[in-house]
C-alpha cells in the first residue's frame, strides 16, 4: 500500500499476555489498569495528607474501590450505549465478554462520578474535596490505559506519511499515526502536569475537577483528528467523530462551572 513505504518505526508486536498460569492468562491491558489505580492511590493518599481533614489509608482504599467499580461498570456500559448498542442487543451475552475489549472513557467518567458521589454520601465528605482529589489523579490512569491500548494494537490512528508512523497488525498494511501514544502523552502526562500546577496554587474547590473536564475534552477532541474512527460508526455530523461529540459537553460544562466557581470565590465589589 502507498503509506506502508513511509513506515520508519516498526510496531513492537508485544504479546498481550505477559504471564500464564494454567488456564489463567494475565494481560498487559489489565496490568495497566492496576498500575493506574495504584498510582492514583499513592497520589491521593499523599495529597490528602496536606488537607485539614485528611483521608485515612482505609478511606483512600475505599475511594479507589468505589472509583474502580465506577470506571469498569460505567466504561463498559458507556461503550455499549454510545458505540455499539445494536450489536449488543443482538448478542446480549457479549456484554460480559470484557476480555474482548470495549470500554468507553466517557462512560467510565459518568460511572466514576456516580461512584464518588455515593462515596461522599456514605462517608460524609464534601463532594468537591473528593472530586478534586480524584480528578487530579485520573490522568495517571489514562496514561497507563493508553499504553495498554498501544500494546494491544487497538485504537490506532489514521493513515499518514509522517516519519514516525507505524503499521499495526489489526490496521492492515497501512502506515498509521500511533495515536494511542499521542493520547498517553497529552491526556496523560501533559494533563497531569497542568492539573498539578493548578493544584499547587490552592484554587477554589471544584477547580481541579472542572479543569480536568476542560483539559481532557480539548486534548481528546484534538487527538481524534489523528485517530481512526470506529469502523461501525465512522464520522458523524460531517468530519466529527463520536469521541469529539462526547467531548463537547465536557468542555462546555467544565468552562461554565469553572467560571461560576471563580466568580463565587472572588465576588466583584462595586463602589458605593
């Protein structure tokens, strides 16, 4: 194919299973989720210790468990509803075949928000206190998750002739953007650094949460220009993808709430 001749970086075909024990197969993708949750636990525990009412180690563990359930259940249901509902209505048992892939970040975000709200209600914490802690750690999980996507050779980019393109086994003999790595860097590392900088300035409650929604929405919207749309969905509303459409509410809601929060914490004073 035309684009194959430009491939200058060979795709490292890593076995998605890194360890087998009898009938059990341990996959890199699952390990990335565990690493992301572990990193989030350590970060939340460290940042919580600087609060006036810090979370205990047990409470941080409970928070991670709540968030994990929200991520997995919401991510799976989000993928089913947003990306492939007709298929799962026709094959309902496939809903439980999570090892075959099929997770939606936007669904996971909704599931996590519900889970954190339940955690705050049961433990008596202010919602923004927990939401800011969690939002500041989410990019770590995103970064690890995108690396897992890269190892699986899934969610690859569009055809291109850039010098760093790769030929993915599942993408045919076409050189493509390694969009998973773009996302790991932008949605993961870069967003984490931005939120860390904002957090050190001790912003009003809710700032980290809404900044995360805006930052992720903008990063994902941009990277979707290089990511191959799902074959069964394609483009929607012209050149927009489903991922971009789902990011628009994040950007809008995050911006409105961020402005509202700063206006509330810094009310204008009129002269008498």
